[in-house]
C-alpha cells in the first residue's frame, strides 16, 4: 500500500485530494500536514511514496518545502506533485525547475489527476 503525504493548509482541500484517490480505487495510507514545516516532520517520521503539495501555506510554503527536500539526497527521487491554485506559467516553471515531479492546478480535474498518478505509480 502506498503512503501519500497530503500537504495543504485547507482541511477541505486535503479531503478532496483523498477523495480523488478513493474514486480511482487506489487504497493508500494518508498522512496529512497543514504546512511545509509539519510536512518535513512527517517525512522524517514516515516512509512516503508520494507528496501532494500546496504552494501557499503559512510557516513554510510549498516551494520552500520543495527546495529543502530536494537538497537532501534521501528525497531527491521522491515524487512530489504541486497541487495549487498558482496557475501562472512562471509558477509552473519555477516549481518544475525546483524539482517538482509534476503540477496540478486547482480545481483538480479528475482525469488529469489520474493520468499524473499513472505516470508515477504505473
């Protein structure tokens, strides 16, 4: 069973993301974090197969979390998908250059979500 870290300061968004997995009939173990700082703590505690990461959060933003994680050898290959309302092209480019595996713009398109997960999990 895959372990997915869902990082978003909105409980509603975290639940929406988890519901997409249910709709795809992908049983997962979910770990949640309300910001990048808490997400780092969760990464140290658990073995995670995928991170779904919001951009705008208090304490430590998604992009800053991404920078920190990609600087650590242990997490260089960890799949991290940005799931955010930041839709500007320069945001997408910045995230991908920083090391995001992929990028999904809110509101989430279910078919697109499924395609991106299939690329990661096969």
